[in-house]
């Protein structure tokens, strides 16, 4: 609870207002704390729940979403009516739900149900010289706070992953999706109740004010980890305010390096896919690096193809020799996350220069090399310090589903706790268990 | 870099002083940033260093410490002369170094040299339906900042573990150990130079001011993780100021629960060991819980033995029936970390009540059960949410060396990244590597 503000410090006229505001801030903090306490209690029960029980709840959630599709879509229309005008077209698209969106949420929950349950796995066990048997066993993290922006499907997706990994979750979506998220969470809670699991395992924050998030981020001891998902501003703000560990996802400035031994058809297909298939996502290529020795053969065809696909090109001086219409790249272009059909292109003096460029301007997200040279492939894999490093494949594969983790709750670009896509396993930790027969320490 | 203070906001007379202070704060920040940048560059080289190279450096460090023992002890005497008077006896003991202390540091470095190198281990590899081969490979965290108090042996120990796991380290020990730490770090750097590894891989902060730590804790992007080691105040202050992920070690309020099926001799030996063998450390027992059904047979002999050993007892009402000289325990005693020969004792109604007590008052550090009942042992292991949970063994085994991790750099009581003792493996993370032959995403 926040201390009362010191009323002697403010001029007389604003005391009433300050009292009102302070009371309301306290109310908000109390409401958030209450929810977190209920989440904590739910997490203890959930940690002991069996896989079959959790899977039944996931199936129940999927069914409830399907059965109440009309209510969810009606809530979504209310959100769109209230906030649609103030949103960009892209944001409105992310907010809008249709029949097939609800069906996709239900399908995603069923997919999580068939994934293996990470909780209880003994990852290793060994015996000590004094006879102690020591093991490490996977346990849930506890209470997870998810703070995200527009897309209401995150509500169901995150809840499903948290439930399967035995965690309670506090969800705080964008205010523009308030009604949609509440309707979805209502379905999920209904299914929890029906399957005998604690309803408080999935909660949306009851208070929509910004102060509610601030209060949430102070609840160390009740909340174990915060996962922000959204734009740079959201993530920065959470990082600055949180006293709770944050699993952060910074920007994705992804590179493809085309080596002079590359199969040029393969390089072209990988670079096109990495840039054009879905330019607005974090694992899309933002800078293409090309070895000088191959540039005369590769760049003319590649740049023409990008130009035909409507990609705006920003090249170094050497690149622009091959396509005069390319804009000159500035220092800001190296390191830019366009999330758009824009590409920075640079000719480099070989593998070493490519690795240096990535170390200097990259964001440790995803980098790929296209090469036929075994030693260079190995060196790139070893020396590039990114969460996913690929040889002869598109950067677009940095995704939990694509890499075989099942589903993902986000991609971590910090090395703490998890680095890269985070699936069910990354929502757990391990504790040590020790079996003895009376051992004491000498 | 901090922005210049807004000089219009302060009265005229202090402008000069503020300018001077701001300049100095900037100087300190620049010095710390320079060290962190050198550490970052060193970390990149270290990540690629082979095990043999790192082990040679560790052996060189051990030899340098032995060869320059006299210099280190002289530096330590200067620290003691300068700060000894203002320190408690315990703190002076922690600061004081003797011949055998330096020999122990050298021996610890040699022990780290023989531990397996975690870097480069492929922890798993699998094939996707599209032919991609996906693996997870261990890599160093990068740059680690260690912030600790008096004991100068932490300087060598932490540096050894960080080096072996391929990390650069910035060390900031207590100001009272400044000269000792500098002398030790000098030996370590000499050995790095001699073995061709970057000297900047091990650095003590050049600036001793408190502002140096504040500046360090803002260097996200240069420093990957902060590990504070010391009292509650140090850790709280680091947690509040840091924008960098912190591997935190909160207090250890450890419990032993004596079940009514316990072998009473074993219970007595485990409880004595857990409380008395070394009361000042985080894995010592602070509260003993005893099942009501066994209390009449167990408590009289156990409490007498504790009293004989000079342990101050603070019991619940029921406990005090068995030893009238025990003080009554207050609500503050449950949850207290005494770090001393003091013990809280409570009679409980069985396993369920013991688990509830631990969930409410414990610190998720270390708990043990003494029992002969298989089902209860399993339930305690499963339901107690602590970093180390033991059956029929002393809490004092929560220690990286004792559990077989080799050496430890600390014990994490947060579930993020690591939970429990942190050895070499916990100073690494994994990245994904992907081998393809032209795969793109549909």
C-alpha cells in the first residue's frame, strides 16, 4: 500500500483534490493486490494439478469460446465502436475479431492441450559421495503478469500456455480491447470452474487505469515475472517501473549474410522470404549483408526482385552502383527496425566484416548466413551472439511453433532466464530435491 | 550519460557547487562506462576461448596469487588499518586475510579449472518435419557485474567462475576491502595477460564512489546481469536501482519439519546440524516445526540439547510446556532470519499445517522433512515451493559444492533464470542454432 501523501507540502487549494486522488490510487492498488493474492493462492493449487485435469480445462476453454462466440463478437464490436476512430487502420485490424478468429483461439488451446506437460519432469538426478541423491525437477514459475497491447487473441493464448505450465496469470491487455478481453476471460474462467480448477488462475485486471499497471509492477513477492508484449514504448515503460523480473523482448533487427560461396537461387529465395513474406513482424530481415566477391553476380538480380515486390531499398554506396534508384543508407538505417517493406543493404568485405556489422548494429534476435562453406557456417553459428542463428534458412523461422516448441508466449532477447522463443518449458524453473538417510554436514 | 542538471531550478549560491558535482558524476559515469565497454569487448573474445586456454589462465591465476601472497597480505593490512576500527568484529574477521586464506583462493581456482566447461554444450538437437535441424547450445551470459561486501576471497572466486563460463566480470567489493581486492585482481589480470586472454575480462571498478555503482546499474546493453552478494540492504538497494536483470538472493528462513514417524535420533542429529554447525549462514535452520503427535517424545530431549549448546529458544505456547525457560515466540519470530544461535520452535498439527506454515513464513530457500513415511516425503518434496527441498538431510546442504555443482557464485531465491545454488551452468544461457538447406516459411 502506498503511504498517504504529505499534505503539508501542497498549497491549500489542492488538498481536497489530492485527497480524492490519493484515495483512488489506494483503491486501485488494493484492488490489484487483492487480485494478485487470489492469483497466488490459485497458483499453489495449480502447481499440484495433474496433466489430465489441466488438459480437460483447456478443452473446456476451447468449447466455451466456441459456444459463446456471439457474446465475444458483440463485446468486440462495442470496443471497436468506442475506440475504433482513435486507432490506426493497422491497430483496428489487430483489435477486430471475427468468427474465424475465435475458432483459431479455440484451436490454439487444443494444440496446447496435446503438448507435453513440463511440470514434474526430473531433468537430471545424480548421487553424491555421501549417498545423497540430488535431482532437479521442473516447477511452475508461479504468478505471471502479462501486459500487452491490442490483439485480444493474446488473452486466450497466454492463458492457455500459463495454465498448461501450472502458472496463474494476471492479464492486462490494451484499454481499447477491454470488453473483448473480459468476454474471452469470462469463458476461460467458466471452464476453470467447471473443471474444478481455481477460477483465479486466469484473471484480467479489474481496474483499467494506468495506475493499476503501476501498482501491479510493485507486487514483488506476489508476482514472479512480468512479460510485456508490444511496442518499444510499452516494454521500456515496464522495464523502468517494474520491481519484478521482466522477460523482455526488445526489437528485432535481423540480418541475412550472403557469402560468396552461396547458392544464389537459395540466397534469393531466403532473402525474399525473410523480407517480404510478412514484413511487419520481429523476425523479418531488416538488413541484408552481401560479400563483395559475390555482389556483382547477386545484387543486380536480387535488388531488381525486391524493387518489383515494392520493397524500398536503402543501400551503401557500393550497393547503389548496382541499383541507382536505391536511396543512400544513413547510419540510422543500420540498426533500424522498419517492420515494413523497407530494406537496408550493405556490401561487406567477407564473413569477419559481416559478424562485426551484426555485433555493432544487431539486436541479438535472429541472423542467418547463406553459404556452401562448412567452416564459415560453423564460425557464423559460433560467433554470432543472437537468440536464433541459422544456416541456409529464413530468419522467419524464429518462432516457437516453427522451431518445434509448440506455441510461444514471446521471444526473449535478453539472456536471462530464456534467450529466443519461449514455450512451455520457459514458463517453468527447476528446484533441487534431495533424498538422504540422515546426512549432516561435517 | 546523465543530462546536465537544470541550473535554473536551484538558488544562485549553489550553482558552482552543483556544476562541480555534476561534472564529477559525469566523470564517474564515463569511467564506469569505459570499463564496461572494455569488458564487453573482452567478453566477445572470451566466448570463443577454448577450455584449455581458460584452464591455463586459471592455473596461472592460482600461481600468481601464491607468488604474490606477501603483497596481498600487505594490502589487506592497509585495509584493516584504515577501516578496522569502524567495523564490527565479525566484519573485521571477514575482511582479514592470512596465508592460508590466499592458499584457499588458489586451491578454489584450481578446482574450477577441473570442472567441465559448460560453453558449447549442445543440450538438445532435433529435426523438424521440413528438414530443419534445430539445436540449443550453451553460451556465456556476456558481462556480469558482481556487487558484494567485505570478503576479499569473493574477488578470486567469482572471477574464476566467470572466466571458466566465458563471461567477463566487473567486480565491486566493499570499500573497506578496496586495497585487498585491487591486489588480488592485479594477480588475476597478470595471469590473463600471460595466457593471451584479454585483461579486461576481470576488472575491479576503478571509482570507489557510491555513484559508480549507480552508474553501473544503468548500463543495460553493456552489462547482462548483476549479482549482488551480501546483506538485505545491499540487495534491496541493487534491486531498486538496477535497470539490468538481477540474480537476487533474498534471506534464508529455513525450516526443518519433524514428522511423527521420524527416526528421533536422526531428527535430533539433523536439527542440531542445521542450527548449530554454522548458524551465521543462509542455509542454517531458523524455525523447527514438530508434529504434535511426536512432540512429547521429541521436544524435551531436543530442546535440552539446544539449550546445552547455547541456542536461545523462542517457542509457541505448546513448545514452552516442554521447556519453560524458552521465550515465547511472537509473530515476528516466524519469518525471522536470525543468522545466530537463536531458534523459533512451533508445534503443528501435521504435514499439511507444516506446509502451510512454510508457505506463509518461509523465504523459498531451503526446507527439510524428517520422516519414515514415503507418501509424506513425496508430498513434502512436491508441495514445498523452495529452491532446495530435502528428505532426511540437513538444510546445510544447500550449497553448490555440496550438491555437486562444483562451486557456486550465489544462491538464487527468485525463480527467474536460476532457483537455488548457481554454478557454472547458471552463468550461461542457450541460443538456438538451425541448419537448413534453403528452407523458407510458407
